[in-house]
C-alpha cells in the first residue's frame, strides 16, 4: 500500500541518519588505533541503542524492519572495514589479539540486537556469526590448515569471492606464494551449493582490486 511504502521510506531515512552519526566510528574499525584499544564499537552500540530508544513509538512492524536493517548494515559495515585492509597484522600475536577483539565485538553486536529485537521473531546470531567465522581465519596459527579454514568459511557463505579471501590474506599479513597457491586451489574446489544457514552478505561488499591482487597472477 501507499502508506506502507511511505512508512518504509521514512524508516530508511531514519536509518541513514543513524549511520551518518556512526560514520567516524565505523572508519576507526580495523585500524592500528582500533587494535590499540579504541572504544569505537562501544560507541556504535550506545549510539544505535539511543536512536532506537527515540524510535520507541514507531509501530512494531516498522520497528522490526528498522532493527533487522540496522543489524544487517552494522555487520556489513564491519566486514567492509575488514575487506578494506586498513590493517595488516605484523605477527601471530597481533593476529590473535585482532581476532579476539573481533569475536568480542561480534558478541557486543549480538547482545545489542538481541535486546533491540526482543519481542520480534528474529535470529540475531547468524549475521554476527559471520564476523566470528572471519576471525577464525585471521587467528589461525598453522598456515597449513588455512585452506581447510577457508573452505569452511566458503561452505558457510557461498557468496564469498576470491577477492574477499585475498583481502583476508592481506589482513593476516603472512601469506606466502605457496599459501596463495593453496587458497587459489581451495577456491577452485568450492561447491556452488547453498548451505542451510541462509546468510548472504558478501555480495554486498566489494573489494578494491586495485589494492588486492588476485590470489595468483
């Protein structure tokens, strides 16, 4: 109906306002500043919750739509920050520290959106699980096992592309030519079958090919 389309358009405008406010904090993610202990995600969560308190009088169907869209967009922006390669970890200790921070922040988002979605029938775990799955690839210490970890990631998220994996290797900061060869073979073995988790998020995230070479030239 006309009313519904106007209402959804209004919700979209409200969401734009929220994310304009979050822009600076989102740009701090996955940087050296972030690794050294910035509280960007704390601020993001508090800001989103404040806005949603202001949205209290919005009717439930539209509030639900706002919540789902805000959740998805927060996770997309977080993964986009990873894929923009703002940081390249220098050693295993940094990779561990960065990955643990990612897992902690995924938990913060999970907690926030579970709270905001209270009373709605929405699975708030699946999107945040994407961040956790990426963190597993970052954290891995045995590069011999990297192919298996990437294969697990690809099987969970079939829309992930070679340039996403290449960007993750840049962020890891330890990819040798042999590792890239292995990843290229892993990607060629991927199955096109969709998995049951139903999350399609990577197709929304483009990676600059100017700064990320193909796994193998």
